[in-house]
C-alpha cells in the first residue's frame, strides 16, 4: 500500500502582464453579466465571453479572475477564470481575496 504524499496544489493566479485582477461576484444581472467587486477597490460589470459561456457557471460569492477591457477598463471587464470552492477557500485563508 502506498502512502499518499502531500504535494502542493497549484492554483492559477492573475497574470499581471495581461492586467488580470481577482474579484468576488456580488450580483448576477442576467445575460451572462455579473457585478464583481475587484481586489483593486473597483466594482465592474463583467461578462462571460462566448467561448466560456457554456463551460463555466458563475453564481454570487464565487471568486473569479477578470480581465478589464482596454476601453472602459475601470467599469467593465471579462471573466476569464472561476475558482472551485476548495481553491477559493485556500485563497481566502492566505488573505489573497
């Protein structure tokens, strides 16, 4: 019988070169649009792009990575990643969110 090893769990983090930001969904507006409170102290209206629309399901309280738009970047953005509950709990324990 093999003893399970405790390997570190890898979690995708926001890429600074792509201007990605961590955020928490605070409201679902419909039409694949969400209101997200971002780590940079801004609240943005974010959408799920078409290629991810049927792949990820986002609800209130989910921790996400967003990419602000080039134009209107302070108020709009795209959701590019959603953390599962276990990953979100790890991020909150480390004080990232």
